[in-house]
C-alpha cells in the first residue's frame, strides 16, 4: 500500500483575475512542471493552516485562505497525493520564488497552456470551467 501525503495548494488570484502559478525547479520531483504553490500538512495542522505557513515559507508573503476548490487524490508511482486546493489572497507582501524556478501570473483563460503536475490538473479544469 502506497503512503498518502496530504498537501495544501493555494489558488492565489490577483485583482486582475490572474492566478499565481509556480514552476517546479529542476531539483524537485516532477521537475519543470507547473503547480499551485503550497506544501505538506504537518502533524496537527488543517489544510488552511498549512497553506498559510507554507506560502509564508515558500513565497515570503502572507495569505488569507478561503474556500476549498478541490480535494483530489492522485496516485503517482511511489505515493498517493491528497491535494487540497484552496482559494487564497495575498494580504501582505509580494510573492518571491524561494524554491521554485519561476512564479508567473497567468489569466484563467490561459492556464491550460502550461504543463501542469498531474495532481494539479483537476484544479485547473475546475477554474477554467
């Protein structure tokens, strides 16, 4: 039985209806694929708490976590990822890539033009449709 990892992902929208997308660096698993930024839940955290912490650590800004957009289970070769995508807005600071190769603000209508990590695709589909 594969291990399941719970992950929270931020769907951060700006005032121009663009979504913040993060390119996984060449040193990460699923290198050079796009994802919604976020990270693993730690013991005792709920998804929103984890997301606020992870975005502060990864992007050096503060967010407010909103509604859950999607709760997906995706089976990779070695693990199952339970990805919880959550609407979020930046309340302090500007995002800066600490771990990712690139951050890009993308209009919702163009999200499908990026090559996404498989677990993120259902969230992209939910946003586009």
